[in-house]
C-alpha cells in the first residue's frame, strides 16, 4: 500500500549542510527532467523579489521564502517527512517514530510536491516555497505535472490511499487501484459533511496509525477492517472513496 499525502506550505529550516539536492536520489526518476525545469524557473523567479511575492502569494513578512527558492540547489537537505510542518505533519509526528516505523514510512508514504512532483517520504529535499496555485511564469503547474505525475503514480503497485487535497490531486491522478479518503462528520440526521479545520489533523493521525501498525494492505476491505480494530471509523463512501468519520469537536 502507498499513502499519498499533500505537502505543506510551511517547511522546517536546516538539514544536512554537507549534502545538497541530488536529482538522482529522488524517487520516481522519470520525473527528473520536469523537476529540473520547474526548479530552474523558480530559481530564476527568485531573482525578482516583487515578482516572486506576487507569484507565490506571500506577504512582506515572508520574503525569506524567496531566499529559500534562490538557494534551492545548494541549501541543506533533509527527508521530506521531516521537512514539512503544519497540522497534518504534526499529527504524523515523524520525530516520535522508531527506526522501523521510519523505514516503513519511507517505503510507503509519498508526498505530492508542487515543485518536485511525487516524492518519497525519505527523499532528501531543501526548504522551498511553491504551492499548487503558484503562478510560475511559463509553468502552469497543473498542466506541467498532471500527465507525468499520473504516469509515475500508475507505475506503483498495490493499493494507493489518496489523502491529498483535491487541488493537489489535480496535479496527478492516483493509480486505478486507489481510494480517495475524505474526512467527514456525521450529523444527528446521518448526513455527512466534509470537515475543513480537523481535516488535516485527522489525516495526520490516521497516517501515523498506519505507519505504526506497519501493515501493507492490498485491498480496501483489509484497510477498513484494520481501521475498525485500530479505533477509526472508516467506511465506504462514494465510488472510489472512503469516509473517515470523526467527531466535529
């Protein structure tokens, strides 16, 4: 089973200063050329602070993000699972994982970056700023990534559990054997409503539990059965979808 996660706009600083971005060590080598193309465009954009601010949708207090992009090829790197911060990754809590759990996460978790496309959780990446809706001159990200990322994901075997936001899912379609997970709450009338505030936290906690269990589910039925035993309410939703039902509190 592969778990597809969205990235986070916020990134942790630092990393191994002795090592820089190495294209050959990233997962999905078929994406090297499109990765390099976007990265070159982002670095060029970073030479113009005002243009970068507009393209990235950042405030004057976030201009450090422009410097991050300018230094992409020489900045320190760390595993993607440690680089990303924010609500989902706080719930995933990579810092508390055992060595076996880290190894399992590196084998089964994929993060869909707007800059690098799909990458493995253990791939060494620098801090950067680029979102699915960033306006990079000459590189409409949805058009640039959708075909090549879809092809890369299609080459993965087994079940794919898609926890990406709809915006990031548009940058590449998961393989045919996939299930899109929605976080919902059920009202007194039984009607289910998608959550926003608790969405990312719930996805992080659910992924953490999957990694801790270390089970490679090959079917949705296996995943649903395990979830019930693990204390989660995971149910079949619309065709091709699963509902993670949580309390709205």
